[in-house]
C-alpha cells in the first residue's frame, strides 16, 4: 500500500440465531448464507475509547454497519462473508474462515 498505512483489526461477532448456508448442488462455489441476526460485540485487537455494539440481520449487514460507523473514510465496506469471517471457539486463533468451512462441508456431502 503506497502512502497508506495498513492495519488489521479483529472483532467478536456473536450469532443470535442459527446460521444456515444454501448450497447449490450444480454450482457449490455459489453457496449463499441465509440472513441471521447477529451482533459485533467487541474489538479484540484494538482499544477503542468508545465501542458501541453493532447489530445486523446478516453477517454482511453487520460488517457494513461496523464500517459505516467507525471506518467510513478509510475502508471500503464491501466484503465477502465467506472470506472475512472466521470460526473459532478459541478466540486467540482464527484458523478457519467460512470459505474453508464451506469447502469442508461440501466435500463431506459429496462423499
């Protein structure tokens, strides 16, 4: 990044409903996530002077709201939930994103 400082922030997102994925049998790469109420409850990597939780009706909506609220001038809010969200019970380790989870599930289904 020329002339711009790169930074990495991690947030805790909690699901308030079950998260479902719709997998198209003939085009598994086009899988979609169903809407799911969720909350981005805290920043794990940076101390905000004030952080207000962000609610959304889907993972992408919650992420977009977070960026509009805190980073509207520095970051493009467009993203892909499969690549941006990680699944982990150990919050210090983000070893599997939703994209890897999707591929693992699809491999199991085709067996």
